[in-house]
């Protein structure tokens, strides 16, 4: 027993030594906080003035707490109307598995004065305007065609294109090959889920169509200070499959963060999908996996990475970037175009956008229409928590299963989401491609709600991927079997763990 005790201690020390040998990054933001103080950074929930700008003394109290890390300094942060800040101390936590929350980095976010930020904002206005267009009708919808045309003209819009142009087939999609193949919505958000003896169709509560929020400046300003608002009314009788941007936004408004990936694991296990060739029990004549390299190992592991991913991204959110939420940026756009304030640092491409003008025609303001009555949650935008968790969980699933396996009998919702029908597109929908797509769907759903930017998604899935790989490495290191995991990263590179 003493020998086992020594080996247990040494295995933990070896994991710690491996982490210690990794290069430690420098964390850098985009400099907006110094160039445009109290205007260009996250401040929701703190006291604001009549223009929706944070009170300097309140913001400086937040900065002091982030600098000292003392719990008592966090308790001194003043609130506006009572809505509390979401877990700013999370990024200071240590963990016993995977990379340390502060050992991973994200590049600086696009600045408020950049063309890239403008392009991401214009995309969000178009997402708001097209929330009720069924995904299956993107190819024929004139508003989608108009959106694709304007997005194609933007000088720094970094998203999938064909021949240098955004098309109805690529609009609002993620960057991987799997994202661009087949229906907009991943099979893992459509197929039935087998929970033990329960077989559950993925029919969701819906919300009222053409019903957007925070399009009035007074209501918008109150929410910036953390005013309480009534919750959204959900139709729990006429449930539907995910058919449009509003449905997808509503899904990620209420989901458990790892929900889609636990469901994907259960779907793949039910289908009997083949596992990665590095699984040691693929080659055993007389054993199967269970607590290690079997179903229970997978089902706990795919959820286990979620909180580790959240700690990593919460450090980036609060302690490094503090990026403005899109709803707050929409307030800056409205104040500038309405003559309330002069924000001439904002890049002209969003100020001159067709989408912004159409939002004004529809709602009477230049604010970014929100899908949720409360707008964004009370933590900074960059990166997206949903996207980071997606990156970590999907990395585990891609490592576990044979990514090249083709999913049988693909489906797509009908236009009103009441039923599924066979998908006749002809493309082979693989495990790896549909896993990349489910990560993009969940992250993009937050963008379609108006609460995140494109780079909040695209950079955060890469952060989550690093968390997932780090946790997998620790599992291979401490488990007894001779095992490995192979997977395709979001940038297309193969890696073996």
C-alpha cells in the first residue's frame, strides 16, 4: 500500500511538472480602456449617467478589485440598480486537472474604432433583422440576400465566403469545413436522444416571433445599470425543432452549458458510432472499457471540461479584455447617430450600414435589437462562455469517436419546425463535421441573440480546445492503459494525445 501511495503522489507531481514546463503567456488587451476610457469597455450593472456611460468612480472600483484580487475589494464594487456581477473571481481559481486558467491566452479583441469591429456589428444587426427567417429558406429569402450583399462589401469581415463573397449558403456559419457542409443546424441538435429508457425528441419551447427587446433608449439605459426586467414568455405547448435564428437564440438562453455535447455523446453511443483507434479496448479480445475508456468515462469527461473552460475564459473576460457587449455598443451607435453624443472613434462602416438603417426604420432607434428582454448577462463579452465550453466539450468528443464516420439518415426541420424530414443534400455528414457544427451553432445562437460578437465565438472555441486537450493529456497520463486520442483541431490540423 505504501508503494501505491507513493505512485499516486508522483503521478500528481508529474502532471504538475508537465504544466510547469509549458510556456506561460503574456496577456494583452487591445488598449481601448486607455484610449477611450469609460466608453469602450464592459460596465453593465454599474452606475451609469444619462447617456449610458459608466460612472468613472464605479469603474475604477471594479479595476481596483481586479488588480488586488481581494474578496473584500470585490464586495466594494457599487451596483446600479441591483443586478449582481457574474462571478468575476472565477478566473482566480486553481484547478487539479488540465491547464491552469491563466496559462492560456486569447489575442486582443477587435477595437471599437476598427473596421473589423464594424463588420462584426453589422453582422449582428443583420442577425437581428433575420431572426425569424427559417434556415431552410436562406437560399430564397430577399433579406438574407441583402445581408449577404452588404457583408460582402465590408472591408474586414472575416467569415466564410465563396469567391470572396458571402452567400446565402455561407452566411452566419462557422469557419470549419463541417460548418459549411449540409444543413445549417447540426444533426446533434435535431436527432432523438436516448436517455436510458427515455427517448426524447429535440422539440423546444418557442418564443413569440418578431418580438425584440431594448430598442428604446430609456429601457436600454436602465438595463445597462442592471434594472430587473420581466422574463421572456415561452410557449411550452407548441414545441418545435430548431428552425431559425430566434429558436437557436432561445435555446442558448436557457441551456445547461454542456447540454448539447452530452446529448451528442448519447446520440453517438446510441448509434454505435466507432471510437478512435487509440482507444485501448478497440484491440482487446477479452475486455471492454467502462470507468476508463468506456461509456461512463466519456459521459463524465464531456461534462467535466466545462467548468475548467469557464475558469479559463472568465479570467480573459474580467482580468484581460473587458470587451463591451454588443448591446452596449449599439447604445453608442444610437447616441452618435441621434446626436446625443459624439463618438467619432466608431468606424464609419457600421454607422453607414444598411442594417443599422433598417433597424431604425423598424424600431425607431439605432440600438441593436436584442432577443432577450434583459439583454446580455452581467459579465464581459470576450470570449464567449458558451463558445469556450463548446470548444472543450467538442474536443473531447472528436478525440473519443472516429471523426470520419458518416452519420446515417440525416434530417432537417420543415419550415415551421413541427417535424423532421430527410435531408436530401447529398453531402456526407461526418461525426467530426457535425461536432464542429454543433459548437458553431451554440456559439452563433448567442450572437443571434445579440449578446456576443463573432470573435467572441471564433477565438473562444480555440481557448476551449486548449482546455479540452489539456484535460485529455492528464487522463492519458494517469490512466493505466496504453491509450491515445487523435483529433482534428478547429483549424484543420491533426493532433495525437
